[in-house]
């Protein structure tokens, strides 16, 4: 494998990490604020952030209580290292699925948007999810089953957060009242 190819795969896989997810989340918020009214844009952005927080939190709890070796085992002596050494589920995959799913949901909310733009953004969202997921396997960080269950976790979280829109909207209203 060429050095540039390895570096590209490592670059892609970083987009599933929480700190680096700021970039796709910012692009999501920019898209939301460009096409929706301010209340809808804030709600959609908050829902995405809540979903990513749940993904990380649930993923860490699972990794803490159910340890599964990675394809290339990582040594650990502390509980935080144990969480990083555990392969199941792939939180990178869960996070990238959540970003892609919320982007598709956002596109569905926008009225009068051009089909070509929708197609390009939807393709980019699916490509983002696929690239991050496949990079985890190629870099020997996860087995395909870890990717599958990371996707399943992402699906579950998206479904829960979308069903709880009113609760998230209510909590946002409380936060805005407290800020005044």
C-alpha cells in the first residue's frame, strides 16, 4: 500500500471522531440556516448535536461493559484505554451515519430546493458515511460486524431523536428563557 493511500484513509477515518465532526456539523448548520427559518434551523442543529452526543455516550458505555478485540489488538491498562481498545460498536460509523441521515432529513424539510442540489448533497452525505465506515475496516480498526452494529446504533439514535423533536424543542425553549 502506498504511503499517500494510507494517509488518505487515515484522514477520512478522522471524520468519525467527535472533535473533527465539527466540520460536517458546521456544514449541516450552514445548510439549515440557509434554507430554513431560524427556529427550524436551531432545532435541526440541536437534534444533530443531541444524536451525536447519544452516539458517543451509548457507544462508550457498550465498550466499557462489553469488550471486543480489534483486528489488531491494542494493549490497555486503564479503563479509558480499554474503551479505545474495544472494537464494538464502531462509534465512527454511528456518528457518520447520524450526520448523513440528518442531512437527508434536512433536505426533505426544505421546500422548493432544486433536485440537482438535493442529489449532490445526498450523494455527498452517503459517500461521507460509506468512506468513514469502509476506512475503519481497511485500517484494521474494526471487523465488518462492528460496522454493521455501529450503523444499527446510528439508526436507533436517529429514530429516537426524530421522535423526540418536541422534547428537544421544549428544552431549547427553556434554555433560551434561561439566557434572557
